[in-house]
């Protein structure tokens, strides 16, 4: 169900927070562990102001997509029909379109920095090696507090070895790290054959944080029209379990802070990801379906949970149920329902 302002819980109806919920993610001091993840809601100043007003501790701006810029450029070429007649027009329109998109994004960062008192994290998704570093440099100059690299190359080519795929990520991370000094995090997918080792090696590049996991467009098919359509745009609460397992298994073993993303739809979900080792949660779907007022509801739940269990700060629960902290670490590594299959339980 889509969010409508009339139906959403207004922040005024939520009891004000009484506890200090501060936390730290990649060196940024945050007033609480909820970050508004990158989405259409963080694509403009009005949207991010609304998220700040409702209690978000930081915002990740909508990604600047190189692919989108290239698409705009190609449409522009078609529009003016200069493609064949004036080959030199290619370069002009390409540079112009790209610069315009980057300039708009830089303006958003500058305006957000002026208007907001919470950290502003920029986000980029590039295709070519060069653009990752070029965009990153411009974003740092614009004053973003941090940069999130929304990185995913679908390993669709059966000829491409997994080591080559992983090396591409590492090369890009190393290049970006050479160019910028603001904190950098990478938002990853779970689709690596050796996920733990890949993420460990990513953390050696000097990045300050990692977001587990991004959620992607999934193609569905319409069996009547035989067309490819979009799968569900918003996550379901069940999607939290994949992130939870990997946060639990990796939070003590990776050399950077971890953020959780995917399927965090309520206060309970927020508490769970903190317990398994995330420093923060990056949420999106619930902000669309229930509205930004849900941030206050989730924070209130967190506060009540901490009080009920006798904790006085968020840091006391972060990682309390990570792999190394629980009595039976094998619980996180179990993948088969053996007991259930054999009918013992
Ligand atoms: C409509 C929509 C647009 C999104 N756009 C971006 C984006 O531009 N960049 C990005 O890194 N993630 C993007 N995301 C992913 C979210 O930031 C988030 O990581 C993901 O949806 C999982 O969190 P959730 O279960 O709370 O939705 C988008 C998500 C949605 C629903």
C-alpha cells in the first residue's frame, strides 16, 4: 500500500525521545542509527528536508547514475538528429549532458549542506572506471560529508571468472580511495561466490563502511502479454534475514563499519540488525509505504527496547549477537533444515 500523508503517523503523535540514541558510522557522528537510504525520496531538497524533520540521522542522496547520463545523451542525439551529419556534435552533446547532470547533482549537495544539519552522503553508480573517480572528486569538492558507491556489475558473462569480477571492484575502490579523503562506503550485493573473502578484501582498501545489501530491480514476466515487467519495487520484511545472517557472520571480521539495508520495516527489525553488528540501518521501502513518520515510530521502539533491557546506549547492543558473541556460532552457518527434513522436530 502506498503512503499517503493523511494516513501516515504524524511525528507530533509520537512521544518525544528521552534517551540518547547517538551512534557513529564511518566516523560520522549520528543522532540515531536510522539513515534514509538512497531513493527517489532523497532526490530533491524538499524530500530530504522532510526526512530530516522526521528524525533521519543522515540521508544518502539518490544515486547519480552514469548509465542514466549516457541514456540522456543518446536521447538528446536522437532529438536533434545530429548523429550522422556532425560527428563532432557527439562529443559536445555528451560533455554538455554529462556536465549538466553532474552540475545538478552538485547543486543538490550544496543546497542540502546549506539547509540540513544532518550529514549528507552522496551516492554514485558508474559503468566506466574513469567516471567513478571523476564523479567522486566532484562530489567531495561540493562538500558531501561522505560518499556511498552503489556498486554492482551483474556477473552475467559465463566466460568471466569470479576472480576477475572481484578484482574490478577492488581496482575501483583503490582508485576512488586515492582521489578522495571524505569517508567512503560501498553498498554491495550478496552475489559473490566467495562473499566473506570478497568483502574482507574490499575492507582492506581503506573504505570506512559497507552496506549489506543493496536491493535491485528484478525482472518479472507477464505470462499473458509475454512481456518483461518489473518485480516488486518495495522490499518485504522477509528480506531482512539475508542481511542479518551476513552481518552476524562478518561484523567482527571486516575492517570497516557495517550498515544494514533491505527488509527493515519496523523497530524490531532495527533492533535485530544492530544486535547482529550493524552500526546503522539504511531504509527506503518503509518510507514509501508508510511515510517518513515511521522513522519516529522505529526510534521510539528502539528506545523502549533499550530501557526494557537495561541498556543506556545504542552502542551497548551493537554486535551483541554477532557470530563471536553467541554461544553457538554454528547457528548462523547452518543452511539446511536437517532436523525438520528427518522429522525429529
Ligand atoms: C524506489 C527506490 C529507489 C532506489 N534508488 C536507489 C538508488 O538510486 N541508489 C541506491 O544505492 N539504492 C537505491 N535504492 C535502494 C535502497 O536505498 C535500499 O538499499 C533498498 O531498497 C533496501 O532497503 P529497503 O528494504 O528499506 O527498501 C532504491 C530503493 C527504492 C525502493
